[in-house]
C-alpha cells in the first residue's frame, strides 16, 4: 500500500476516554487493547482516562466528561451497536463503526447476507441451536460450528470428515440453546486485510504455529501463537482480489474508521483456488500481536500515529 494511510483526520480532541474490558468473553483481550491504546495516546499528547466498562458506563462518562471515546471493546455490548447507541444518546464522539453497521457486522448471518448481495464470496451455512447441531450432522463434514454473534474464535468447533462425536459441540463450544452457524469448512490459507478510512491495506497470511488446527483464540493472542507473512505470498490477481473484497465488505456493511476482513484461500487444487470471506471485524484488536497495527506499520505508521488517526476520525452519527 502506498500513499497516506486513511486520509486526513477530521478534527482535534484533547481528552480521550478509552473504553476497555467490558462484559464479553473477550474482556481480557479488550483490556490489553485498551491499555496499549491508552499508553500510545498519552505518548501522542492526549489526556487519557481509562474506563473499564460496566453497566454503569453512562454515569461514569457523565462524571469523566471526555471529548471523545476510543472504543477498545471487543465482543458483545462493545462491538454489536450497544455501546455505540449509548454514546450517540450522550452525544459523545466515538471511534470505529456506528450503531447499525456494528450490529450488522457482529451478526455473522446478517453480515453474510449483505456481503453476498454485493458480490463478496461467503461460505454455505445453516443456523441452528447448538443442541440441534449436536444432535446430527446439519452439513456434510467437514464443517465449522461458531456462535452467530461472538468474535475472536470464541466457541468455535471444527467437525472433521468422518467424525461421529457431535456431542463435543456442546462440551467444547458453549450452551445448548446458543444460536450457532454451521458453516462449510474452507481448508487452506488464512488471510486478512484491513480498511483504514477509505484506504485498503496490504494482505497478511497467518500461519498458526505449534500444530494448532486453525487461527484460534490462542493463535491470535498468545506470543508465538502464529507467524505472519506480510505481504502474503499470493498470485498478484489473488492479492488484489483480497483487497477488492475487503473494501467491498467494509462498504457494504457501512463500516467506518477501521475494519478488518478475514479470508480463507483454498488453492490446493489449482493456482486460482477458492477465496472465501469469513467475517468482518469492526473492532480489530490493538494488542502487541494484533494485525491492524502490523498492517499500519508496514505502511509506515507507528502505533501512536494509528491510534491518533483513529481518535481524530471519531464522530457521532457514524
């Protein structure tokens, strides 16, 4: 990627509240993201207040009175339109995507419907409760069972070809009444690409280490959990196709600020292969092993410069 990352920022703020922690299964990751962002913003000269978000967040914000909120929350409440709605009601500018696009992207089924309509390739799937998925094969194995509204590979179970133990979907995945997506498993290479403002980044290939089966929670966040190849070694046409679909997915879901799209490329049976978009993340991680800061660094931006750009892009009515 060349040129100025993300375009020019829109405004200047002095006091930033970094929203972190929260109520979701991704709380620990959010705390890491939030602390990294807060430290970087202090280095950029901002006054920073760290807020571990609970159900009293509106009262806390009324006390703190920030100029802007950096949303470093991941998962439910922070990434699904809920916190965005609170901030809209309080008229506090905030980062990343707005109410509708956050809710839409967080629900994998609705997001895939929208992306498919815009020509972004997605995998075949069926919605069911986890109990229904555990009672019989709803798709021919191999397939993936994942919560319809969680991130960071929380609760994901892969059912391999020849497997008869569907009961593990509850034992290893989550509660029986949870709505899950049973999705055709796409073998091959794990790719990711981001949009920052109106600029699409380069492409990373993620290679899980230590024999991990796929890019799971451990591979994402444990040091040494995965190896990143940047730029990904792909045929030029495939490389540009990943970037094209990333931008199309970002636009179709109405994302703002920064988003990241994850893909699988099955090229075992030929050069072109099958490229599938797995999901769009509207609140990408900002930890030491996170992908968007790495993509920004490859484009020549420091972590602090990225954090500053995200803050200065903030607004209401996103």
